[in-house]
C-alpha cells in the first residue's frame, strides 16, 4: 500500500507499532508507559485491539486487564482472576491451535504483590509457546483507580520484580496529570516512557479534507472537529471560537439540535478546564 493510500488513522497506528517495536527491542525494558494527550487515548486503545487481528505484524500476544484498582494489596488477586477468566474464554481457541490447555493460575494470598501476576503470566506464556506468540504483553488499563498513590505503589513493586524477557507490560499515563513520574524516575531502565505525539487534531482535519465538498454540513463538521480537538488540548479560547462558527452555521440552516450539541461540547471543554461557572453558563 502506497503512502498516499494510507489514511491518517493508519499512519498513526503505524507510528505506535514502530514505537512499540523499538521499546520491545530494548533488552532491559519491561514496562512501556504511553505518556499521552487525552485525545490520543482512543488511538492507543485501537492499537491494542488491532493486535488480535491477523493483519498485525507484531509477533506478540496482547491481553488487556481492566480490573478496578481499589488498593494495591488486593489488585493482584483481581488481575490474576481476570487473566484466568480470559484464559477460560479462549481455551477452545487455544486447543484448536494445538496448545495443550492445562494452565492453572497460582493462588494469590491476601496482600500478594505483582510477583504473583508475573509468575502467572510467565506460566501462561510457556503454555502458549513462541509458535503462538513471541512475547506476552499485559496491558494494564484499570477501569477505575480510587487512589492514584495505590496505582503508583503497585507499579513500583512491579518494576522492582524480576520479569522474564518473554513478558512485557503496558500502561497509560497523561501528559496533563501524570501519575507515574516518580516510578519512572526510580526505574528508568525497566519502565520506559514514550510520547507518541500523534497530533490527533491534525488527523481529524486530514480526514475531513479527504472528503470532497463545501456544503454547510461539511463546514459544520469542520468547525465541530476543531472544537473537539481544541477541547482535548484544554484550549478553551480556540474551542470557543470554533463553537461560535459551528453554532452560526447550524442556526443558518435551522439545525438547532446541532447548535445545541456544539454548545454542550464547548461547555464540557470549560468544565474540563476547571472553569465551572463558565461551563454552567454554557450548558444554560
């Protein structure tokens, strides 16, 4: 496929693939921290999901674990249980590949640390063998983190654990409010931070530019994309300017519902920026 045939989303997925391959080739590296902008979260999620597709050229098996993190003391138990559930769901598929599915997760005692998850994952990968996956990648994306200090404490313990070369971990942190800087500073060889810098607002503009036409609907979409991109950067000035243009276009076409949608998006941008009074006024 030529470069001209690759759309903006595909180009960014390729960027993530290249960054991942660079990381996984570093002998001592075991944990990759994506340090991202809010609007890049969905692209990282898509990258992870695509690794289960046949089109992926990465020879690793990615497993996403999303258990809520209540305390560092009980999170390992939840993660090993979730890993066991995923194994049970995929057991028939593994057997169809010729894998003798006899894996049993270790029993994690109360307060058991990340070393129990590491042990479980290493046992699981030995079951798969390199014919199925060169490495096992555990993507830690807790659905909820009640206390950020518990998250960093658990990850600090993980970084201090011996992790086999066949195993990697992936986590996500944000540029605006990073929670794992201290851990990254303590374990710079094991935990590598990567800024993908995907420029998602430019990607959205490129997608719009690839669609021919200059109709009112086309122009409204352009303004709305600019609004959401600015909101993702917490740029309330640019978001407000784009909102004004979007609302003006919508009202001129009697698209009152779309005008309200733009105003709600702009109010959400104010709220995300901590400007509650402006957000309430916008919602009104």
